[in-house]
C-alpha cells in the first residue's frame, strides 16, 4: 500500500514476474466490480463453468471455493491479485474473507492506496479475514532516493553515467515532487526537453523552473490525489508574478534558477 505515484503497480508487475510459476495467479484489474462479478471473473480465469445469475451468489461462492481447492492441490497454489484494491466495495471484501475461509491455500495480494481517513479506517482495516493481513507500505522517496532513482532511469535510457542533472537541479526536483516517482518522471522529462531546446549539456535549476511551466506539470499535479501531508512537501509551479517557493530548510531559487 502507498500513496499515488510511488510505483505500486510497477512493483506488482515485477513481483508477479519473479514468482511466476510458483502461484496460479488470477489478476483482477477492475476493482469496481461487485462481489458476484469478482467470483465470476475468478471462475473464468480458473477455466471452470460460470454461474451468470445474480441470485446464485452462494452457489457461485461454493463453485469458486471448489475450483480454488482443486487448484490448491496442484504444485502452484492459487493467488488472487487485485490492483487499486481501495476501490473494492465492503461486500466484495467480505467475499474475499469468505473465500479464504473456504479455501485456506488461497493467497490474496491486494495493492492499493492506504488512507486511514477513509471511511472504515482504510483498506487494511476493511479487509475481513481471520488473521491480520501482512502489510508492505510504500512511501515517497527521500532526497537521496530521488537522486538515485533519476540516475538509475538515466542509465537505463543510455545515459552512460553522465551527470546530466546538476546538484541544484536535484534539490529543486525533490522540492517540487516530494519524492513521488510519477511526478519525478514528468518533471524530469519536461526539464530534459527544455535543456535540449536550449542546447544545454546539463539540466540546471533553470531548466527545472522552465519545466514547472510545461503544460504537463499542472496536469500531473492535478492527477495526484490529495493525501495527508501532500501540501507539506509538494510545491506548485510558480506563477509569472511569484518567486518559486520552498519548504522549510530547503534552498530557494531565483527566476533564472540560481540558488539564493
């Protein structure tokens, strides 16, 4: 679990690739479905017959449990994987608990946003199971982690270990993104484009400032859903009449991107 933009789905893809063959994964990518639709989707992925009538939910639950038991008797036990699980309804989460009770070998992997202020106490509190679920919480990157992330992405793209971003640029990137990988991607892409237009061999704070004026940046900020503490570390793009602001303890930059 974690806030938007920290890479939960990418991590999920890597995990499923690593455990491929160890589990018979049933992946659900539409968390808005009802409890009955969830059971129908699991039945279809397991390759058994389906019960289409809504009033046959108890029968469908029995059928899914039997199919999961059959799958569990094989070398690869079944695993139900649901992304954006915070969107699951209460009835669907109760059904997941019923499945676990009827098919003990079933593993359930839920990936979603964790918000304790959500009605019901957040995703972990809403999962109705006999044992407390294990949780892995993803947080935004710190300043060093954000820099390492950028350097890794550059190396993967063929950067060859070059120092393409100045120290002040790294500081300003963290100031504006709060360590969110999704926001880092958008801001760095716009900054690299700005550096290319200026024929600059290195991205400086000036290019980061230009990148905050790119049309993609406010759109990315708008997609970043509000979460506790978001205003404390993500700085909006300055307007034409404003100097770029910074969080307490972080350096400020003038309109040319020079450190004050």
